C-alpha cells in the first residue's frame, strides 16, 4: 500500500491543539469571611477628612464595680477608663492588561470586562481575609506546642482563656488548613462522638463566607491558607478571638460619572478601564482601600502549632 | 582429507571444507503465526518526548508575604528544640495593616511601631546581628519576604527551617540584652501549660501507642521549663520591705 492519509501527514488540514469548552481555575486560597460578628467594621473613611478612623473604647456598662461606702461618707469618683483604637486604610489594587489580539481570539470568554469585574470582587474578599489572618497571629496569649499538631484540648483551652478574659461570645477561629485537618483528625481519634463538630451547611457558607468550616465547641471555624507562619516557618499561627479583637475599615471612592469607571458596592471597589490605543492594549484595573488592626489584645488567643 | 606428500613437486589444491546444510525454517502450523527466528536485531532507542520545563525556574508555591520586623513580648515564651526561647511575633510592614501607611514606595511605620511598643512589644531591628546584616530576605521575582532561617523551594509549598540557627539567634538576643530574660511568673505559667498538655497526651499514650513520642517530647519540655524556673529562682532576690497594710479598726471601735 502507499499514499495512506495519516494524521502526521496532514499538518495543513488540522490544528495542533483544540480548545475545550471547559476550563478550570488555578487552585488558590479564595476564602472570604467578612460577615462574622466577631469582626468589627470600623466604618468608611470616605469624606471623613482622614484615612485614619478612630474607635473609642469606654470602660462602662459594668466595667467598674460599686465601692463599699460608709454611711455619711463621700464616695470618691471612679476614674473612667478609656482607650482608642485607630485603623488606617491603605490602597490595594490589581491590573490585568490584554491586547486586542488576545481579546479577538477569546473563545472561552475569560478575558471579558465582566469576568475581570467578578474577579475583582472575589479578590477583594480574599484580600480582606488575608489581612485579618495576618494581624490575628500576634496575640500575647497563646496556646499550642511548637512542632506538635493542634489538639482538641488546646482548642478548648483557647476558649477557656477567652472566657477568663471576659470576652463575650460568639468566638471566631481562623486556622490554617493544616491546623483544621489536625484538629479534625484528633477529634476523630479521641472523642468517639463525645465532642461534636458541626459541619458547615451550604446556607451557612453562603452567609458566612467560603472559608467557613463549621462550628466546634460553640466556636465558628474558618480555614484559610493565608494564616502566616511562626517560629521561622516551623509552625502556623492561627487564632481565636471575640468581638473587639480585630477591627477593619474601608474607604469608598466616590463616583465621578466617568464611563470608564465602574464603582461596585457604592465605590468600595472601583473597577476602571484604561485603554492604550497605540499599543492596542486595554487594562482593567481594580482598586479598594482597606485597613485592619489588632484592637483589644485581650480579646484574642493565638494558636501556634505544627505546620 | 588426503594426506599431503611434502616431497611431491605439485601439491594438490586444499579441498574446500564441506558446506553446512541449510537450516530449514520451521514450517508454520496451519492457522498459527510464524515463530520469531533466533538472533532478532534490537536497537537501543528512547521514545521522542517534548523537553521538560525546568522546575528550577518556577517560583515557590507560596503567596506574597510583606516585609516585617521581629518583635518580642515579655509574656510570650515557648519551648523550641529543648530550649526555653522567646516566641517572637512579626510586625508586618504593609499599607493598611496595623497602622502602617504606604506613600509612593515608602512605608511609614512610626505610628505602627509606637503603638506596638505601647502594647509592650520590643521591636527587633533588622541589623541586630551587626551593621550590614539583616534577618529578612526577599525571594527574587516574588513579593515573598522570609527570615534568613527559612528556606523555600521552586514550585513547592515547603518551608525548611534552620531550627538550630534560629534558636542560637534567639539566645543571642537574650545574651546581648536586646530582650530581657523571662520573668518567673511567665515561666510558671508556661510550666502549667506544658504540664497540662503533657498530662493529656500521657493519658492518651496509654491506649494509643502513637502518642508515646509526643508524650516523651512534652516530658522533656517540662524538664527544660523547670530547669529554667530553678535558674531564675536562684537569680531573683526576695522583697526587701514588708507591704504597707491599711488601717483596721480594733474591737473597741478605735483605729489602731
């Protein structure tokens, strides 16, 4: 036989690769946790005259007890204990720039304006999660043993420490994925059902964020791999805290009526289009202004365990 | 073969050796494949593959991490590698985080450091080990800042720790007076925490053999902490004066 039509011989009649209609997103830590009551929203810095917001802290509502006072004696004044928490917002931005050639062949629709806008919204939530995780690792009270896995007993210890410090529940715990895994394994090994982990329902995930993993010991558990390391990378520093320990704020950019700008959420996220005509490039730039601080140190416990 | 006569004038020609008979190929049985003859030629080849991308060119699979100062708090001590050492925190230098401001490319940290020190933290300067040195590093091509005691790898999430080097660094901070030695009450709290952990694990190890190693490690940690407490007790002087007591009325109603 001769002149068979083989695949190798018809390079001019075929393509090297064909694009599937399915596509995937790269793995990344995309957890969002903005809606929990343990996180205090300090406010929007727009129009306040400063990028630093101040939250007063007053020692009232039972902070000082009544003092035993003799009949006919004048009671001495109790000093009012006050403090202040300041949070400064800073700019966070991202840009994707695509050429006209990239745009015209976009068979999957991943290089469209609406896709970039959706990405900006997701990135804003994930950025806030990362900021919260990065301030929550440094409470002076801590539990855990360096180089050893997290145990249920240590988790319950953290709850006890917060209760001793008079921190009102509900508590929120932010742990690295490894720490959550260790806790789950330890529970399975030791409790035989005596300690219950209530897994997250779909409704709870939609309400509380994609990092929500359920409730254990009455504490809401979030997992994110943005939890930073400790002890020169040997451990991970998760946390558990109540309301008052972490404060976050943002700054909305007021709209200017510019058709190339798309304010989302009243300007909390600004997505804008920047065209460089001579180069045939279009950039989609997203901006947000965020600030996170560790507020009341006694309101949190760091959980430092093996990576 | 006929004998050759050395004296003969003409020697007869050496006869050709007899030819070996032709090997007959085995006749294939009806309906069956021909068997492979012996001595099949084999060539050593490797299949054609595309070039593998060099892993060494890829960045580590770790997210961005801002530059930071190590900071020390008197209440944070732990046991690391059979040593009682400070559990250092990190003051991360990123705009919007803990009162740090970023204007153009400069980080304004005065307020952040001041607030941190108000909370009792001691900030450890980058060149604490000597002029021109720094304990932080930035990985080229990334926004990942790590300490000099950590090592990251291309295309990997793994972080290797130079534990011995880090412990030596921490001891030097105390020896040089950069951070104070641990207070007795802090060590006693650490002992209580370690004893509690050891108790739970030791009880578990009776029934779950895999917990035995952790129980031994925690027992060692407890010994280390107790040794440190004994050392501090030897160094701590007793109070010089008795505390002042408030006036107390006697049974007759007069103040004493």
